[in-house]
């Protein structure tokens, strides 16, 4: 791919659970001029009250609607955490709309036990009591009257994923889009085993471990991540 193609490529950044497009301000600044960078809020995130229950299909529809509205026939997609799962589900359903995918910190294996463990931390009142700074951050991102709904809807979605994951081995094996799986070395939510297994299932993939980084996006060096994105896409 020549340099001009890189500068005119549409790159969509997808936020994680409980996040919003605000999470990508620093990364967008680092990537502007190299790509046409797009960010969006999934339904119910970023200040708009949820209109329906959160599901992977809903978020895929959000992404498809965004691409159609912005006349993006094919895009490169970077997905952080849950955003990576949405990107993979989107590529399985609409392979012609995706050129390449990069995920970071994406939970790839879901079961009832895993989902039950994840949602233990997703109680709005406990968040207010035990981590008030995080509650304030959520209120800033999603609105004082909305953030509790975002947390509750996210918990319900995770439990549904535990009962019936939308991406099983069969679906992963059917994805033909090139995929780059990034995992932070100190990520306690995403295991190296699940990353390696899904990496073997995918038809065209590579994986990298990011040293001295944890699951939260701010722990990852922005300049390094921007360079990885540029090199991959």
C-alpha cells in the first residue's frame, strides 16, 4: 500500500464497555494526518439515554449505520476491549465492509462462569460506595442521569454473552478479515490462553503482547499504539 492510500484510509475506533468516544482523544490526535479517523458512541453511551437493551447485534447495527451515513464502503477498525468484539462480529456479518481489524484487550472467550465474575463489579451503588472517582468519571462520560443505566445494561449484555456467545469457534474460523490481536502483559481480564486459541482459529491473524501495560487504555503508551496501528493498517 502506498503512502497516499494510508493517508486516505478510513479508520474507525470503537470504544469498550462503559466507555465512549472520549476515550480516544489522545489516540485520535496521534493518528490524524495518517488516516481519516472516526469515532462513535454506541447506543446509550456518551450522554444519550439507552433506548433498548445492549446487545452485540445492536452495536454492530450502530457501526453499520455510521458507515452508511458517512459513505464508508470499507474501513479499517481498531476495537478496544468490547469494541474489538463488536469489530469481529461486524466482520463476520459484513466481511466486505472491513479491510483489517486490530483489537486491544478484547475478551474473546465467554461462558456463564466468566460473565458472572465480570458483572460482580457492575453494580452502580457499589461503584458509588467503593470507587466514587470512577462513578464521577462515568457520570461525566454518560450523564448523571444515564450512567447507572449504562452499567446495568452492560451487565445484562455480559450475562447474555455468557449464556450464548455470538462468536464461537465456528464463527471465528469463518472470519477471513486479517486480524491483529493485542493483549497487555498485565491484563487480568483477558488471558493469553484465550488470545492464543482464538488466534489459531482465525484464518489470518497475528498477536502481540504489550509489556508494562494493563487492561485500562490509559496504561498503554499512546505513541507506541499509534505506531502499531499505522504499521498494521
